[in-house]
C-alpha cells in the first residue's frame, strides 16, 4: 500500500508564507522509502510549529504517523522514540518516572524530529547547550530510501550535519536521547523588574546560581518606558515529591483570526504596560508546565496576528558585540514603522564546535514577533544591515525573509537536492 497523498494550502505557525503543496502521509518506513525513491524533491515536516518558510515545499512528507515510544530505560533515563512523537506526549511518561528534558524550547507541541532538525535551545543554554547535546543516536532515511544509524561514533559527520540541518540531510525516523533526573514538578522562580534596558542587561550578565533565565523587554511603550522589562530566573526544587505527575494547566483558545487592526501601537502599548505592572519583583513557586510552556496555555495564539500572520526576527549576536548590537536594534526600532508585540532575550554559552549548524553562539539572542505589515520586509533588511557587521546570525527555524548571509550556513554542502524546502531555495537564490 502506498502512502496517502493530499493537496492543500500549508503554512507554519506564523501563517506566513503559505504554499499549495502535495502532502504525503506515510504510515511505515516502507512507504516512506518508496516515497524517497519516487519523489524528486520534498521536505519532511512534523507538527508545523516552526515559523517562516522552514518545512514548506511543493511536496511535503508528514512524519506525524511515526508516534511510538520504542524503548524507555526508566532506571537510567534513556528514551528512544519515533521522530513524530511530540514532546507533550512524552512528558507524562518521563515525569512520572522521575525524568525531564535537559533542554526544552518554549512550546511542547513539537516533534522529536523537529527538535533535532532545528536543534532547539531553551532558557538554560549556558549550562545545557542545545537538544543535540543530549542526543545519543538517530536513524536517518537517505534519498535512496536506505537507513543509516548516526551517532558521535557512527556516521558522525552526518550526525552533526543533521543536528540543526533543517531536514536537508534526510528524514529522521527515530531518536535515542538522555533525560535529566527530576525530583519535583515544582520550580522556584525569581522575577526581577527593571526600568531600563541597561539595568536589565546588567542583571543578565551578573553571575547567577539560577540555571534558567529569560527576559521580556517592552519595545512597544514610548519615552522612558521603552526598553524596560523583567528577567525570569528559575531552578528546579530538589525536594522529592511523594508522587511525580505532570501538572495540567488550564487552557483557553483564540477561536478565530483577529481583525488586522487589533494589534496596533496603542493596543501593544496597553498590553506591555499591563505586563510590566504584573511582573513586579517577587520570589515564588510554580510548576514546570507554567514556567517552561506559558504560551501553550493560550491555544492558537498565532490567530491574534490576523490572517496575514506575523514575522519573528530572532537573531544571536556574539558576546563581544552583544550590548552594542542589542542597543542598536532597540534604537532603530524605537522610531521604525514596525513594532514588535512580544520580545524575549536569552543568554547563550559557548557552542561545541562539532555542532556547527546550531543557532546559538556565545552571546545573546533576541526574538521579536512583528505583525506582518507592508513595511516588514524593509524593517527586516534594516535589522540585517545593523547586525551583519557584528557577526550576528538568524534562527532559521523562525526566519521568513532575512538576507542569506544572516544564516551562516551553506545549503550546498548538504549534498543531494532531494530534501528541499522554500528556506533552502531562498538561501540558494542569487
């Protein structure tokens, strides 16, 4: 039996860009292997939570049918599963056994295969680096339908190329990775609020015994309020829980696409003013779901940007130029026609040289969500021009329109063109 194929409009989480594509839904490695032999080009796609033009192509192979947990060594915290399993589907099982992810992004409805292809990072990069740091091995289907096992010692070059390789090396079938011991589902959180960017940056730079940290910056309010924000530090509570159970958070859903005028400078200022007031200095306990995945409590939040979608611009600037680069971006956007609705700052540690495709470098990343306006492409190019001389790079998993030189990656070195996405085509365009 061949894989079912449908045709429809496909878009990722930012709802921009959109493409009409053929989508294959293989349910077995045999069906996937046949697809590799028959289709001249395609890209594998998980749950579509990447942004921009990653995992979009005229032909797409869905991995969502590959959802099995293949092996779980609960004593040593080693899990093997198929690539289409969502992190959210693993959490109840691993937490109940006393384990958690060493590295997790800010949403949990992503596939394991997507986590590897994007080499996702979290709020603890200086201590734990990226998802790939804890990856033991994976199975990869190549362009001819054959399967290779890849690890640091077996097909090592392919292993490192696939981590952060945006799906250009093949289709990840399954993965085996190390988990982190967990004694409690509770977290200790420290929130510190700052009236200007300089003070906030100094707090991020200061030595901390808090392994997790991320900051929010108000870039919608004007005057002296511009650049203020809050830093959210956290660490795991080590007291053993009588019973480990993954906490369930209440969710609400955005039921329809908001009108295009909803997110304007006034409404964004109002939201940021309220958010700043809410996050006064305090120390408190929370749970792992609330700290790591706050966005997951608002289902379909991408609809708030309307049917036109949004563009996230997330860059990482090396430590030597971090403050200079961040300040230059803030200064430019203060009077630019586009205003980011949400802005998140993270600190990053050194990147192991072998993980050459990983996004973070030692320094700082800033992620900004912009409503898609008629000016946004000019704004992105202006930001590219500011940051390129500083050695900054863009996060390809979130990118939609940055200049190719911001990628710091050459898609041509990945060999066969079998695994092709709009992102790859854009980076190769003259």
